[in-house]
C-alpha cells in the first residue's frame, strides 16, 4: 500500500482536477488518499465529500500550514511509501508506478522526486542543491538565468542538468515526492516551525544527514501549475518570480538557515538580498532609467520585508505563531 497526501487551501477546482487525474491513472496496487484541508472556506471539503467519498478527509478549523497539515496525515498513513502531492499537480499515466518502482530498486533512497513540467510541457525546477548565499546572489543578479548551463552561476540548479536519468540531489520539491515510511519513522516528520516553504528542503537535509539519499527520478512525470495555494493569499505580497508569498518565504528561509547554519548564515543570505535591493534602489534613482519608479517601489518593499521578517523570527530563532 501507498499513502498519498494532498494539502489544500482554497483550491477547490484545481483540487478536483488533481483527484480526477489521480483516479484516472491509479497505480497497480492499493492506495489510500488523504486530503488535509486548511480551512479553505471555498467549498473544498464539501466537494471532496460529495465527489470523492473514497478520500480520507481531514478538515482543519484553521490554516495550520503545509508542514503541520502533512504531519496530520503522516500519523495516520499506513503505506510503505508516503507520496506528497500538491493540489496543483496532476500525475501522468504510470507516474506513481514508476516512482514506487524506483524506490523499490533503490533501497538507500529515502526521498525521490519526479520530472515536473508545466501545462505546456516545459520543465519546471525538479531538483536543487541546498540554498547558499552565492546561489542567491547569482539568482538575484540574473547570472543563473543568463548562463543556465554554468556549473558556477547556476550551481543551485545543477547547471541545468539533463532530466533524462536518475541522479542524487540535495532536495526535491514537495510538489510530488515519495517518502519512505521507514525513513520518516527514523528521522521524524516535517518541522512544524515552517508554516510553508523550506520544510521539504529541511526534511531532505535531515534525511541526508542520517544516511539516506535523495534522488531525482525522471520516469515519474507530473504536470505542475505552480503557486495555486499561494496566489489565493490576496492579503500578502506575492512574488511571481518564485510563485511564493514573499513574507512567508523570508520567514521560512531565515528559520532554515538559523537551524542548519547558524546566525552568520542568516546574516549572509539576508545581507545579500538586502544589499542587492539597496543597490537596485540607488541605481533606479538615476535619471533616464525605464520604469524606475516601479522598480524602486518593488525594492523598497523587499527591503521592508527583510527587516520585518528578521524581526518576526528573531533572526531565524523563533517561528511566529500560526497561522502566518
């Protein structure tokens, strides 16, 4: 048996498509499917009860965040493998079979990801190295996108590696990931201090620290829309470049770096982002710059958010009370 866990927040129609695709291409073995709804208030729970009665629905009375919601299902899961599936991800035929087969043939693998593509078939980021301040600098400066095949400038994405064969990686996104239940029992579940973002990066880091391997497995292919839950947060500043709520990303980033690298790592990563936007702010005060006002406004917002989130988390030492 495998256990499939979907955490949803205000994604009723997309969730319907996700579940429809799941049962249109079921694996060749028994599965249990959990939907953990984080108090969507958009009819998601009613839709699941009405249209997918076979789903084990957990309806939360508040938004508990991605990590805590997944952990609720983890505690109930009976499968040998636990499959994380975002509501905006649609499994293609044979994807789950291929992913489980890879895990069966790779016993040292604790976590495996899939080949992620957008609705037009273009590759989405499917595996990455652990975040560092040089990688952040190359991303902010545009060097990583300008030289996507460079092992230096785009080291974060493995220099745009060929997605045609399995490879060991640092971490895979929670969009679709297969977790070995035995590994979870050994290293623990998601760290619930991460409300959203960086929880899968942290879990992969703990897996590797405890002797498990993390793999990218291309035979499993999943279509990913991207940012569906985040875009429902109209009360927050949304970063379209990363399909993330900016303040949430920063809070989790500082928590991650403080936990895994200490205060100096927080200061290095926050300092790179702060310095970049201070430079951008200054440059766009010069005469003759196109769209200077909008760029200054955007950088000023980022600077304000860096200061606020460092304060909120005490430089990555504490997590603000949920819901964020």
